C-alpha cells in the first residue's frame, strides 16, 4: 500500500493547473453511452480512479474507448448490453449515473448499488422517485438495481431533497423520454450545468440548469459530440485552502472564479487575499488566519466537499470556529485524525467546534475518505515535523497527482510504497 510522507511547516509558492472536474466527468462519461451514432471526443477528463473505473465499465458494455492524454474518445454505437455490473464499481458513488444513461437509451439497466465515501447513508430514493415518475419499474435485489421501462413519458418531478446525483441521473433519463419533463428543487452545482451542456451538445433539449427548475424536452436520439469538461471547483478550493493555511502566494490556473466565490469570501473573512484574474485566482497569505463559522450548503453555498480541508486550516486559525455540516450526517471522520496532530476539535452530530491552536504536530494518520485525505494533506503541510498518511487510495479517487502538484509549490511531500 502507498502512503504519503510530508515534512510540513513550509509556505507554498508558484503556480499549478487545475484538472477537469471529477464530479462532472463521472457523469459525462456514462452520458456518452447515450449516443446511438457518432463519437464523443471529450477533453479535460481527469485521469483519476473513479473515471478510469467508468471507462472500464463502458468497455465491458462493448463501447470503444480510447484515451490520449486527457482526451477520451467514446464510440457507443456498438454497445452490446445494459448489464453494467463489474467488480470495481462497488467502491465508487457515481456508478449510479449508468442507470439514467442506460434507461434513457435502452429502457433498461442493471447496476450495483453505489459505494463511495462513507460520509453518510447516501440513499438513492430521489433517483428512484424520478425514474418511477417517468414510468420505469425499479427493483433492488441483493445490492443490484434493476430498472426497466416500456416507455419513458415526460412529467413534473419535485425533489424532496436537493440532490446533485438525483438531478443529473433523472435528467439523463428524461433527455430521451417522450414529451417534456420539469425537474423542481434541482441542484445548481457547476457540474450539473456542465452535464446538461454536454447533453445539449449531443442534441438534447435542456434549459434552466443552474436554477432550481430544469426543463427537458425529450428527443428521439443523441449523437456524438466534441466537448471539454469544466475545471474542478473542489480541487481548486483544496489548493486555495492549502495556500491560505501554509502561507505563501500561489497562482491557481484553469479555474472558473465564479464557482469559487463562497470559498473566496470565507478566505478573505479569515484574512487571506484572493485575487481573481480571468481563468486564474491568486491566493496570498501570511499563514496566521482568523477563525470563522462555516455552514455547508448546496451551490452556491459553501461546498460540503471542502468542509474537511477547511477544518484543517481552522484548526490553526485564531479563536473558535463552528463548522455545521448540513449536507451529510457523518462527514467528520477527519476530526479524530486531526486530533492526533494536536487539533482541539469537539463534534456533536453535524457540528464541529474548533478551537485554534498555535501549531499542529506531524503524526501517523489515516485517510478515511476522499476529502478527509485532502484535509490531512493540508494539515501535514501546515504541521511541524513529519506526517504519514495511509489509505491514500481514497485520495487517488478524486485528485490527480496531488503530491506532484504540491511538490511543484515547494512542499516536502512524497509518495512511498510500503
Ligand atoms: C455528489 O454526491 C458528489 N459526488 C459529492 O462529492 C458531493 O458531496 C455531493 O454531490 C453534494 O455536492 C459526485 O458527484 C460523484 P447528493 P451525491 O445527492 O450526488 C441526500 C466528493 O467528495 N440524498 O447531492 O451522492 C444525501 O444523503 C463527493 O467529491 C437523499 O436523501 O450527493 C445527502 O445528504 C462526496 N436521497 C444529500 O442528499 C437521494 O436520493 C446530498 O446528496 C440522494 C441524496
């Protein structure tokens, strides 16, 4: 097993390029199988494990999948089945997008129930509600989801919970339904908009993404297209927070500053400087920040996916900070690991109370999930001494070559194979 070894306490200087958005790519790759003719050529695809797993699943379904650097070419005209069961899909969340894509094109799908980060129950009841509203029959047996539909008929669907996954998944199926579907109380994340833009490039008719009401007029078929995935809002946020916490000055290229506004606002409140410049943001920090309160919310609120990395810098910020994780019921597993490094944090349910300490001290810690891993990297970069992070396969699911990107900024971090 690999581990990351960090010798912390150094400021970060230089520039890095952000990769394509994981949470857009893991929906766009499955969506590509909806093209009954033509070829999808998709650029800025991040070479991360979750995306590689989906590429393997499309190959197992008979698609032709070629990759050159970060451009993937997918030909789904020759697909030979709708049984998308493969062993390695059990440890990722986004395999559920295969249901909406296969149901939309073939009116049937067989997919294992999603895995992913252990940060809560993470049900898919809203996905099922949407599929059933369109006319599908959904059965779950032995951890496998079987979905079939004679027809898919457009309708109005009101989501009980704002859900990124349900919004995208039902949008996929509705794209090839008969008639018009209205999705209400929809998620507005940048990656929801990106998936809709990709589908429209394939010939779909979707309007309203980025608001909470999305209108989808069903079309008869989708074709291949050329597309480029948006930059990863969460990776950019992770590097912004790391720079603010370590101190220094870093130019973060290939971003959409608007997607980072809630993170920028919080960092400025804490005393860091964030300068937007076209498709880059520059973060400047003396390293000593003021504690703030955080409440995670659906976009455009503070993203839950940077709550854990933010907690690492709040652990060494001045004063008391309250973190309210309103999206997930148990996204606090990084706290016990941060406490091994000297953090003063207490957790009651979804609320973490963080009392800033002067410094953290390096320790042996474990990445319990993807963004907890990112939080521990930031804590290790800030801490005095050596931090060893194990179970970093979680981190590789969502960040491409994260240690190389930090090394480029002057961090003393290396991947060691045990
Ligand atoms: C996506 O997960 C992201 N994953 C998550 O990122 C992200 O944290 C989340 O959206 C919120 O932004 C991918 O895109 C692959 P949700 P998703 O459905 O779609 C509840 C990361 O670190 N809910 O928006 O699974 C759910 O339990 C990962 O990159 C239902 O109750 O999230 C949660 O409390 C972690 N019923 C809330 O809604 C449902 O049917 C938001 O979940 C679906 C969700």
